[in-house]
């Protein structure tokens, strides 16, 4: 009896308790080992960690507390990104899993996030001496680099999302969407960590320059440490900005698979935001061609993961934005004198990315994505994307100024820009989440049997909407979605954009599955109207849901699409509880953004102090 209850809870309302306990014990054990290693290192009772870090530092021309962390973070980026996209692919193709240990992709995500946390924690623990003028005092003799503290915070924030995710599901059911609040904690912490890594790398670069300035030429300093960055570290710097574009674009993944559960108008805004910040920063920091290089590296990274998750592992295929249109307009603008005025350059580049860049990107979207951007959507899309991309471009310029050592205009200006950017994004997202469901609207559906393999049932769909003028001339989509049918057939995902044959009259263009575990529905989005009609839904004992049969002919009302796509979700709770829980997650996210802003400002302000100290030092003369 107890086993059956736990199984039901596992299916519909959170992970099985034995898996939750097992993961918690494992996480506690790993944390204890990390604390022990850190303590032993700080007490100078072990030397292997410092020796390893010094060797990597010599190789990459960075301090030990940076080189090891960059290496770990590269593994984090690849491992967590692969696990994340594979996880989304499995949920789209197969549905929910029985728990965190039942999904192989979760292991990659957990390892990647732990590597992020370890990288940050080791950057905090490694330095015996003060790591630069911006370092934060922990004890009387222990100072930590700002970037290391921020990496630790990002990793911890993301890791906390795992146990909170189970608590969330037990309260509100399985919200099978990437945009669940606790899911956003996981991807948000990992995505924002790219900023922390950029700050840490700059702290290390600045520390190396200071060490070289203090070095006695008679000690043959260049024998042990190369005097300039090699090809490896320069490639890593380009890759970091390509990774920043990828990290900021993970919020778009549902759109990349074609199962977006929110309005299409949000997609161009998210593409413009990620492109503006990452590419503006890349161009200012690395110079000519850097924006295009970052875009190409982001495509290579996403393309490699897509290849492995899709054709190799047999999951649904996800596409990805190229950012090439955005990169081109950033590079062209950089040919003008405005590149010397970084904040103005960031604002104007953001304006071009959110308009011309999106227009160029739309050709790629139309070529490979399930849902191209209709003409009627552009006015609202631009109204959302342009303000966000302008301020994200300014944020990219401010980040670039920090990691090139250029003085920021002032603390109040930087804080104001970040605050307005958050408000602009919040306003755009709030508008994008505005949804209407038509009243007294229905669909009369006729199914025609098609040749099928034994045990399967494939049909064609003929749908007539009432009223006939329910949908305008240029809707975002009128389609059939069949998903979670298992990877053995069509990789568990079919998206069919319906063919209009008359006023309010549509037909499918390919065989549609209505058997087994498939969930099949008609989806309609036209402006703010977003609704659906179930065609076939299987019985789901795990959540106590009855099946919806696919009869030969039937008429059903349009309902909020989310009630079909997220049928595992529990809507029987006080609305204030869901709102309060969401606000807690939002508050934690804002705290993390504030911490990153504080860290960038602290590093920038310390540059002025360091420069003045260097200017006051007497020159170092060679020994005779």
C-alpha cells in the first residue's frame, strides 16, 4: 500500500522519497568532501591542489585561482548544456520521468552544476595571498576574488533549484514546461554564471599584469610564465562570449523544439536580448570580428549538442538562433567613430540588433523553425524587443568596460541601467504572458483512418472552427501538436501546421497519431488569443486524469491551452500560494542579479585604486 502511494506521488507530484533522500545524502557527502579539502588547503596540510593550480596557471598565463576554475567551467558549460537540452528532449519525446534518478540527463546537469559550484568554491579557497585589489575579506588573512564568490553564488543558486523543484511539484504538480519557476532557477544560475566567469578571468588577467610589473628581471620571470596570452587562452576568451550568448539563450529552448507554451512574440525579444549583450561585449573587449566569431562559436556549441541529442540519441530535434544578423550589424556599427563611446555604442547596437538583426534572423527562423514570425506580429514584437535589446546592449557595454579596465560613469548610472533593464524585461515578459481564451468557441473535428502499423492508429484531421471568423488572416499558428509518444516513433514529437481550406476550415497535412501515450491537440494562437482543443489524451492514473478518446467525429470547446499541455499540474490550490512562491523565486533571482552588479562595480572601482598605486611605485631597475 505504501509503495503504491509513493509510486503515485512519484508520477504526479514530485520524486519518490527514496530518490530525494539518496540525492540529498550524495549532495551532503560531496559538500563535506569539498569543505574538508578547502580546510586542509587553507591550513596548508595538503599541497596537491595548489601544485595542480600553479601548473595550470603557468600554462594559461593566469593565477592559480583562475586557471583551474576556467578549466572546470569549460566542463561545466559543455556538460550542463548537453544534459539540459537532452533532458528537455526526453520530456518532450517521452513525457515526465519517475524521478531524478530515472532520467540519465539529470546526471549531466547535476555534475555540470556541481562543477560550477566547485569552480567557484575553489577560486575562493585557493589564494593564500590577497588576489588583487578588489578581493573580499573573509577572515583576517583570507581574501577571495569577487568572481569566485559570484561563481559560487550562481552554482549554489542553481543547485538549490533541484530540491526546491521537488517541493514545488508536490505543492503544484508537475508543471511540464521549461518556464516553471524552479526550472528557471536551474538555468538562470548557470546562464548568469557566464558573467561571473568573465569577471574572474579579468581579475586574474589584472593580477598577472601586476605581478609582471613587480617582477625583478634578474629572476627571469618569463622562464616560468609566458608573457602574453597564447592561442589557447585567446580562443577561450572568444568562446566565453559565444558561451554567454548560449547561456542567455537557454530560456528559448521550448521555442527551439517547437513546443513553446507561451506566445510567439516572446521569442524575438529573447533572441535580441541575448544577442545584444553578448555580441556588444565581445566586440568591445576583443576587437574587430569578435561579434561574428562569438556567434559562430555559439552556433558550433549548440549545433554539436543538437547533433548528439537528436540524430545520435534519437530525441526530437532542436534548432537554435544563429545571432549572425545581430553580429553583422554590431560589426558594421563598430566601423564608425561611435565605437569609441562605449555606452552610446551599446545603446545604438541594441537598437539595431532588436530591429535589423531580428529581421535578418527571421529568414533563418522561417527556414528551419516550426513557427515563422508572421507579419502581423512584428509591431508588437518590435515594441517588446527594441527597448529590451537597447538596455541589454548598454549592459553589454558596461560589462565590457569592466573587463577592459575602463572606468564606469558612476555607481548610480550602472545601478540605474541594470534596474531599468530588469524592468524592461519584466514588462515585455508580462505582456508576452498576456493570454485570452475565446468564449463560446469550439471545433468540430472529423478523423479519417489512415494505414497504420499493428497497435497504432494514425488519422488525418479535418477541423471546422465556430465561429468561422475566430482566427484572423495572419495568426501565429494553427497547428496540431502530438508529443510525448515515445522516442520509437517520430522521436515522440510531431508538429503539423494545418492547411486552411476555407473560412474557419483546416486540415492536417500529415498522419497524426492518436494511440498509446501520445497527447494530441489542436493549438491556436492569434495575437493574445491562445487556446487549444484536445483530440486524444491517454488515461493517466498517476495524476487521476481520465482519457480523452479520439472519436470519428466530435465537437469540443476551446480551453486554455495550458490545461492540456500541463495536465499534470495541480490547479486546485489558492492562487495566492502560487503567486507567493513565484515571488520568492523572483526575489532570489533579483538578489543574484544585484550581486553580479555589485561585483562588477567593486572590480571597476578597485581598478582606479590599483592604477594610482602603480603610478606611485618607483621603477624596478635590473640588477648589475
